[in-house]
């Protein structure tokens, strides 16, 4: 399970399992990555729920 985050100048991919972890990134500043990490952590339950709806079973 993972989520992609897109910013103005780049993007990042975060693994959600077994724990939230930055998988890769391109073009984002450390500040943007930190903010993205915070947002993924803050919205983890919503992201997991959306993943399960999109990929049932």
C-alpha cells in the first residue's frame, strides 16, 4: 500500500506498510517532503480507506 504526493516542482511516493516511509522523491525540497510526510501521517486512515475502496479484496 502506498500513496503518491505531487507538488509544484516534483513528487514523492510513500509506503504505508508496514509503517509510513518515504520510498522515493524527485524535485521536492526537504521542507516539502517534511510537510508531505506530516500530511500523510495526519490522513493515514483516510488514505487507507480510499485505497481499500479503490482496490477491493
